[in-house]
C-alpha cells in the first residue's frame, strides 16, 4: 500500500448500514453505491483525515480494471480517501485482517465494521474496533461539534444520528430515480 491508514472502513458493511438494498440492485447500482459510501465517509470526516482513510471492498463485482488493480483513489476534495479492492484475498474481511496485522502502529488505528471478527481482530492488536452505527453516530456528533466551533448552527449542518436512515419524501424520490427505480408516488416522465 502506498500509505498506512489510520481509519479502515469495511465498505460493504457500511453500505448495508446507510443504503437501501434496492439502490445497488439496479444495473450499475453497485458501483454507484460504492461511490455513495466513499462520499458519505468523506462528508463525515474532516478534510485532514481523508488522506489517512481507506475503504475496503471485495473485488467481486468491481468494474473491469478495478478488480485487477488492488488500490485506486477517488477524489474526495483536496485530499483523497483510498479505496482498496481485495483482489488478492478471498474477501474484504481477509484483506482488512491483513491490514490490521501489518499495521506498524495499531494503537492509532480505527477499524469500522459491523463484522464481529474484524472488530475483535482490531482490538486484539490494540486498535479501536467500532461497529458501523457507533462510528456513524460518533462522526455525526464530532461534525456537529466542529460546526458549532466554527460558529454555525449545528442543526443546519446535519441530521442527528437518529435521522441517518430517514429521508424526506423528496430525497427518497431523488435517490430512487438516481438508482433506476420509479418512486411509487411520482408521475412517469
């Protein structure tokens, strides 16, 4: 790897936490869902943490060229979040376990996954292992605090953790259309 991360995110675990399965069932939906996960991670973290963050996905289902190349980067502002496809491993979990095992300073590492096996592996090495919802809630709280410190109204900056899975009707219709579904109450165009 080109750099050693301080945050490793189990991409598919987080995807299942923040997106409805219908979004990635449509043709091309899995690639868009991966992008949505990386964008969500970027929106939650301060800019200075982007370069120290890696999101890991299984290589199966990766677009041509991506599965062959284990590492790729997607711009996330001025700095970049690294995306790793576990092409040389049976699955993303095995790749993440290897990253935990190889990390030179695991006490500085945070592993985000709802997979108990990965959380335990992180904790055995002295790293922080957090399930996806706990991590999301913590990131939202930190973002509210940063916003408050910058003198903005935190309520305008983001929804609370309890609202992470709730979309207003307009947002829901937008995302349904974005992922190739006709929302039930929208007129055909």
